[in-house]
């Protein structure tokens, strides 16, 4: 009986010690994404605003971007979409109607994935916009 | 003795059950950051490239952006910095030397935080660049 109690106490203590260590809630740190992105290559497709220009965000989000993302495969870490609201400088026009970005691990792989599909990508433009985009390749610093 | 063994077995089982549940590794999903950002307001400060223009990335990263981030307080979810490398379109010049962005929960709060510090922010520009930035306010779609 006594040895049973001692054994029980030992087990409780061991389990709590192990359990206590595992049960740290993993706080998602604010900068998790930023830390994970430093050093990645970012390709930004930026659609300038101008009178008479149009942009179909729904098509862009549900059709065009997923199509391109599929071409990019595992080289793609994530992609983003933003909708332009206003200039941050008073009395200046909206700079961009929309921007889509791709975070990739390797620029050459990105280019190799796009090249054979360039015609299909360009042909799809007409389904959502009459804007010719500006394209920026950049390095994620933070 | 027998009841001690039964108790021990019960404790082992309970602890393993509890322990087993907690010990699921929390996989950081690729799109965690994106899911967390949808609906946020994004302010992008974009520094256009042009002949004769300069940009000190080290000062920007270590001094200027942290200074502005501090003004923004808890309304700021995260900020990013990227260094322009090239246009993604052949034979086009680099569009931007650098872009800094702030993801905030509330645009009014952002503006209220910046307003009293606008002079200090502008005065700091000369420490890292002679470029007048374009500023875009956008909504995070994805």
C-alpha cells in the first residue's frame, strides 16, 4: 500500500513536470511573419490609378491570383492582395487601385515558372483590368 | 498494494491523455500572417527611384522606422521594409528604392498618432533620403 502511494506520487510529479512544460501556450508573436520573411524576394504587381481605369477585385482575388500562385508552386511562400483607398498625402490622387504581391524563396525559379505561362497570364488581364501594371522586385529587409 | 497499482495506472492514463492533447505541435501555417491581416489598413511609404536619388537603408531600418512605430503604439500590428532591386519588366527602370509599410487596426488612430509628430518625422527624412515619397493607404484583402 505504502509503495503504491509513493509510486503514485512519483507518477503525478513526473506527469505534471512534463505536462507543465508542454502546456506553454504558443503566443503568436506579432512579428512572426516578418521574421519568417526576411531575406525572401518579393514581387509586387502594382496597378496605377488613372481616370477611366477599372479593376475587378473579385476576379483578381478568386481567379487571377490563385491561377498565378499555382504556377509558382512551392517556391511561393505566400501572396497578398490590397485594395487602394487613398493617397496618404492630402490632395494627391490615389496612387494604385490594387497591388498583388508574391513572396518567393528564389527569383530564378519564379522567373522560370512564369515564363512558359506568360501568355496565359497576360491573356487573363483583360478579365479584370485595363491597367498596365508596374512591377517591382525587392528584397524583404523586415 | 493492489489499490496502489490501480491508482498508479489511473494516474498514468490520465496524465498521458492530458499530456497527449497538449503536445500537438502548433504548425505555423503559411498563411497565418495573411489571415491575421485581412481587413487591416495598410499605409505604404514608397520612395521612387530616380537619377541622383539616395536612400540609407541602415538608418531607415535602425532609426527612422522604429521611431515612427513607437508613435503608433498598439494600433500598429506590424511594419515591414523592403529594398527595391529591379523592375520586373525588362528594360524598365527600378520603380522604388525602398518601401516601408505599417499595418494598423484603425486609420483615424494612425492619423491622430502621426499628426503631432509630423514635423519630427519630416525632419528625420534628411537623415536617410532626398526622395519625396508616395504614400498609399490601402485595405488588406488577403
